[in-house]
């Protein structure tokens, strides 16, 4: 995702000289290095200083540039939170805040580097949009939207590197603010977003083996949420499962339940999220997800799948 | 009138006297005013608007080629009364200060005429101003950005992140004013936070060009800015008096927040009238 973001941004930045990047001491992956070399004035490294990363973006946006702040998700949202809120969101500036390693992607770095609450925290701020692509192709589509948009602040929540392609056979095209069916089934629907989608496809296979036709939906735009799309999904399936790499409060799961309540949905509805707990564990990304109960075996068992 | 040459100090003195009275008038409408922080920075804000900011000759209504941010947002009455005088804000705007019918609050809000960023949460303005100045620098449009800082907000780590980056980015088009009145909301900084001093040396050590002047001496403030090299971000460290111009407010911490009673208001106006005669 990192490299896809960098390459897509680089291509767009060659066409649009307003595009600038402000990073906080993070090594420029892939094509970001090319961007830096070709457009040194439009690449700023603030060093380990996230508040000024956000402040600079606000000032540059007020002067007509289109800045992207770019660092590890915890340092994009949590460290400079009040700057994100006041400088970017309160003033409703078209700044894209890129968070690398959303959720527990940085699985060996410990809890200080896990953005477990990023979607909940960013989503609480008025004016903020949130996009969490699930694979490189969605990252490209989302980045292309971000470089063009005039709506306001965006939190672009990415994974890290090495995510597989999950969307080249998707039923729907990517569109900001719309749920995207990656595959269409008729009995069960799994709603999710972000790099955990790889695990979600594994779960969908378990449903199929159990004789249930499973849809997989990328809820890539978490804010504004496609409420009508979710309502339709709840109506069209007998069982909906929300899986998200976010703490239980403030993410997708609670919102889907709210929509289900409002429309009197008749389907079964389950959700699986990160635990409301700091887990002191190290290992692979899958290991960390499993520690939170977000693995195919655990979820299958809880859902009574063989 | 707006002049960029030969800053008229006598006119500035007359203006600032009238501005002080206007600020006190507003304090009688609502209790939400920060009087003393507006009085301490008033001469420097006056120099910015009447001496340094260049009007846009192509604009139908007064607007400026350069930018100004009131980073110490609680001092915004100083900015509002000047914007009223310049016709950017109306008398009705100021009469409706902090009321539901109005558009002016106790901190500047982006989108209001003449207000270029929402400030008030301290430690934000210098970073935003640095971003504006840098954008202007790489876009080559010759704009300058002025920013008014409080000494209190220089206790924020974010201010020093901005100090470093402004120097790194060599934004010679950024000109900051530090309202060094030695008071936070609670007490004297020299007593409660003595390691804040010496501040002038710290500013220079962070790669800024700086001068220290009497912040109520409009001529000194103006001359200092005009004499800067333009190669580095520049700071006028203006030594000021919190509550300047009203004897019972000067150096008294409570006037950071308090609005004067009718009697106090009358006394203050009398003092400001005497000075003018």
C-alpha cells in the first residue's frame, strides 16, 4: 500500500504542482523518493515533530497548496490530535492525513505503535472524511480521489507493504462514499475495511464450505458512511458480519448496529473488533490479529462454522 | 491612512488611544473580553496593519497582499478594533461581539472578514504562519506573513517545533512579534516559569534573526522590521506591559479575563482621555 500510494501520488504530483508532502522523519518509500528528488521544494521533512507537520499543512492549504501529511498512523492522528482538529478540521481544509500502519500492522513494535483507535478518534471530528483501502488497487483509487477532492480533510488509513490484490475481480468499482461489493453472495455478508480484508476472504471460504453463499464488502469510506448501502445490505442478507481492526467503540460495528436498529433489520448481525484492551504481544500481523480474536479459526468457531 | 513609508508615530499614538477606548467600550457589552492581553500587543498590531501590510491595489474592498495571524487569539480585540477602523469589519460586527447575532467571538475565526486562520488554542499560529510563508515562498508570490505571538504560548512545545522548522525552511518572509508582557493567565512567567528567560537568546539560538524593543514604541517596532535582512524568519521581541494604558490593569493578572465594572470603566476612560490631552 505504501508503495502504491507513493507511486500514485508521484504521478499526480507531476501534473499538479500544488501537491506537497510533509513527513515526520519517515523514510520515503518507493516513488516518494523520486518525488523528493524531482520536487525538493514540495517535500518537507519536519523530523520528529508531528505538530508542526500538521500546522505546516494547514498553512500551506490556506495558501492554495494541496498538502499531504504522511507518517505512521499513531503519529498522524494521536500525537498531533488537537492540531488535526483545530488547524485542519475546524478550518475544513483540503489536507490529506496519511496514516501508515493503521490498526496493529506494526506487529513487532508494540502497543505504542498500534493505531487501534485511529478510525474511532478521527471519525469523531466534524468535517473529517476517512478512507481505509483494503489493497493496493483500492489505495490507488483512494489516492487519486484525495489528490482531486475539494471536500475537506481526509484521513487516509493505509496498511504497510505486501498486501495482496483482493479487488481485481470486484463486482463494483471503487467510489468514494459507497460500499463496494468485492464478491456477491446471497446468504451472508461480511462488511470490513483495510488490510484485514485478506483474513475476511478466508472467512468467506468457511461460509461457502458450510453451504452459505457469502458476500464480501469493502466499507472503504468510513466517513461519510454509506448508510443507504448498509441498510440495503442488511435487508439483502440473512446474516451480516462486521469485522474491523478497530476498538469496539467508535468504529464501523456500532454504526452498522445503529442502522440495523433504526430500520428494524431482521437479519442476524455479529461483529468482531479489536479488544478494548492493550495486548502486550509481538509477532506477525496475523499473530496480533489472532491475539485480538480476529482470525478465521476463532471467528468461525464463534459463528458455529465447521 | 495606510502608509508603508515614513510611519507616522504621532498618528499611531492617537489611533492606539482611540483603540484602547474602543476595546474598553466593548468590555461593557459582554463579560467575555480579554482586555489586558489586547492592550499589551496593541501598538505592534497597529504597526502591522498601518505600517507593514500592503493593501491589494486590485481589490474593490480593502484586503491585503500580506497575511496576519493573531496567534495569541485571546488578544483579538486589538485586531477587531483595527479591522473596524479600516472598514474590514463594521461597527455592527463589534457591537454584536460574542452575541448570537454576531460573527465575532473571543477568539479569531477563519472565514470572518480579515481573519485568516482560527486561532486561540495557543501554540498553533506560528506553525500555520510558517506553512503560509513557505507556500508563498515556493510559489514566488512575494507575500509576507506576520504573526502575533504571546509569551505564554511560547511555553507550548509546538511553538518550538515551529521555531525550528521556520528556520530550517528559511522563510525570510515570516515576521513574528512576541508580546513579552511576562504574564500568563495565572501569574508572572518570570516567577512561575523562570527558565523561560532569557527568551531573546533562545529565539536567536533557534536560527531566527531577532531584535528586542519596547513593544509599545511603534517607531522602534516599525524600524526593526524594516531593517531586517529578509534571509531568515524574523522576530520582534516586544517588551510590553499587560494592561498597558490603564493604571489599575497594568501588571495585574486578573485583568487577563476580567471585564471592568462601570466605575472602573469610567476611570479607565478618564485615564485614556487625559493621556490624549
